[in-house]
C-alpha cells in the first residue's frame, strides 16, 4: 500500500473536523500526535495506541487554554528576531540564565517555547517514574503540541501573521490551509523514535531550523500575491453551516509548490521529534513496563477534562500578549 494511502487512512478520523487556525490548526496538531504514536518502540506503542484517541483529541488542549489563561500564550512561540541576528544560536539554554540576561518580563512577552518543552520533558519523565497513567497521557498530549509549535517558522518571528508586511493571514495559510488541503498526499512517515542524548539541544535545533525558513515563508507568498488577482487568490468554501472566505485551492497549491514541500518536511520532522521526546522521557525514567499500567485514563481524569472544556467554553476570552490569531 502506498504511503499517501496509508496516511489517508490515519487521517480519516480528522478529515471531517474543522477549527479556526491556531498553531498547526485543529487538524494538524491532532494528526502530528497521532503519527508520533506510530514511531514508538514495541514496549511503548501498545500503551500509546490504546490511548491514541485521547492523545489525538487533546492535542489541541493547549490552544484552548491560551484563550482563557494569560500565562499560557508564551509557551507556544519564541520571537527570535526580537533578540537580534543569529539570536537562536546565542540565547541561554537554561531558563534561569535567560531570565538573568533578558528579564522574565521580556521572555514572557516574546515567548518561551523551547524552555517550556524542556520543563515538560522533565515532568513527563517524572510521570513515567511514578507510573501515573493520567499524568503520562496528559503531559504527552501537551508536550506534543508545544514541540509541534516549535517546528512552525511563524512561531519564531514577531511578524507571526504577516501583520508587519501586509501579509495578514499567512499564519493560517502555512500551518492550517496547506495541511488540510494537501496532507493526504504528504509522506509523513519518519521511521522509529530515536533516543535524544541532548533533548535541550534537540528543541533548540528545531527553533533554529524553523527560523531559518521564515524568509522563504514570506517571500514566496509575496511573489505569488503579485501574480494572482484578488479573485483568484481567495475563494469561498462551506465549513459546516458557514460560508467562509479562505485562500483558494489554486493559490494554496501554488504556494506549496513554491515552498518545495516545506510544510510537508516540517510536519514529518515534528512528528518524529514528538516521538523522540516521548521515547527519551520513558528511557530516562528507567523504561518502566507500561503493560502493567491502567490502559485508559481514570474516571477522575475524564471528569477533569470535561470540567476544563466547560470552563474554557464559558469563560470570556482574555487578551494575551503576542501571537494572537
């Protein structure tokens, strides 16, 4: 069976869902967590496959939180260009050192995603050591989200939605529109999870890789916009009961071609990196026997998720600094 066909089968639970663009979007984040499960070794994959629906559904939970919890937003991005040229190579890898250099107010204003990933890596390792099924699943789902965010070029720049260059909307185009349209034809299979000798270096490598792509993300969109009249660049599609204005399929596919598969490569890279972090946390915890753990979340965890979802739906949206869609 060809890989695009296999990917389509993996995507079937996701293809008929829609959510407004946030990070990789509803579709993208859920697909990445789902794909990461299949990178895991035999000693882990049974436990994770038994909970693949939990990991898929809750992949978007951090985005729901950021709309109601002011301290959540900085965990999703790092505006590298706020700190000068080549900043990602020079910034302190320890959060305490970064606070000492820049001040915590500056860090929270311009994003902390790589440091947050390291913190959550430590928390997931502790959850494996404690053999705590609820914490393992909760932290795995959230950690997958933040790692995926670090793999998005637009999460590494102050011009996160093209608002500074008259390209507003490019955020959703790159990380939501293209995957939703084209991912059934992507090759997203990345092989088996690898142990990370230096997890901190791994997440910073993702930031460096993402930021290196920022120039092409903006330049190619601008070049195509000059070639497409307004009525060809945008179109209208039915989303549920709503008719929405969005980037046309023609423009989206032309952008994908101009990027030479960049979104596909970053999705494959993100899925592999999520699996690598999950695997590394498990190994660092002493490789506990997951077959001896409860195979599903507890009733308390299910109730907690229900309460969290209801609170997010009922609470007024708060203003959060940076990277609002």
